[in-house]
């Protein structure tokens, strides 16, 4: 029993350290990401980092970096049509538009310009999506979007290693609440935040990164089990939603399809997130009630 517990704690520590490398690479996509620096961030030697990262994630560090750069570019191409190919190339860490164009076509098998002419909300791209996300035919009517400054967030998080599946999301939140209760971190001022880094119409469902988060005191800088991250101050496009689980993804699509192109704003590198106020798990008579926050900047 003790051995099993120790093995689980060791795995959690390894996952936490690999997650530090993932966060490091995600924060630095526009720059020259040095994988040795990512290894140092995780506290591993470069040799062991490659093996451990691959064992935990199922991808080599270089394959992961290439994929998230390409998916980052795909998001810009579909959702920020005002950006030039050159601007997107630089935002994704490429030194020139031509180098980016070659990499994009090699990765997706289609030129970036043709990819950009697709419409958000169309049938998922066959060259991108391995497992189609659940869809609803009902039209989503978004409440009015508000634009306002959002304060910085200091968060503890647990990641779903099963993408956006209900099982993976539930496991992440169970781990979060168990960890937080053991540290007396759940108070009336604690906010529950979900971060969905990836669009399942661009990223395979099994690879989508979901983080169950809570706000924690600023002085908490490190924990052996939970990850710690900061979201800086930003402008947010916000709407309050009250919906069932299968309406959450269509709500995102409606923002990207209906609101964003006409808004005069662009998405930023900060991922969208949800600030939760209620959930059916806590109140079976309710729906999910949350603020959907899309970090934006003026065109």
C-alpha cells in the first residue's frame, strides 16, 4: 500500500515537472525555444528530460513544440483574419513567412492561405481533427459581450490527461479539490477557473489541454503536487453563460464565428478561460453558470 502511494506521488511529481516545461514552451512560442532551457525549467538533465517528457506526454519535446506552434498558427488563421501571414509567422516563432509556409504545409498538408479561407464553425477539418467533438444543431445565442480590464490571476492547477473528455475533466477537478482541501485553500474568495488551451476543431481531442484551477495566495510559488501559473493583467471579452455541458463548445464557436470577426479585437496569446459560479455537480437543479473570458487586444 505504501509503495503504491509512493509510486503515485512520484508520478504526480514527474507530471508536475513536465508541466513546467510545457508551460515554459507555451509562454515562449514567439521566441527561439531552447529545449535545454525547457529541461532546466523541469529540473531534468536534457538526456533524461527527452525520455521522461516522451513517456508522460506520448510526444517528444520537439514534436510537441512543433505541434503547438502549428496549432497556434491555425487558430490565428481561422479566428484573426486581419493578421497577415508574416505576423502570424513571427507570433509562432518563425524567422520568415516562407519558413512558416513550408512548415505549415508540411504539417497540415495544405497551404496556410487555403487553410485561412475556411470558416470557423464549418465541418471540422479532416486533416486536423481525429475525433470530432460533440456538436449541436441548435443555434447558440450569446448574451451581449462586455470588454473590460481583467486583473492578474495567480493559480494552482491540475491538468486533465484525457483531453476534454468528461472523465478527464472530472479527474482533474477531484484532484484539485482534494489538494486544496488538504491545504485549507477553499474560502469564500476562492475562484474556480477552467482553462481550455486548445480548440478541438484544430487539436485532436486527446491532445487538448484542460486545466482545473483555483486562485491561490500570491506567496504560494511552488508545490510538489499542483502546478502554479500566472495570467497577467489583460483586456477580456466576457459574457455570462448558463448552459448544459454540450453547449459549452458551441458557445465558444459562436464567439469566434459571430462576435470576434466584427468586434475590432484580436485574440491574444493568453488562453480563453471560464470563471465558474455554479455547476450541476454541486447543485443538480442548476446548469453550468460561468463567465466566458476571451483575452483580446484592439486591432
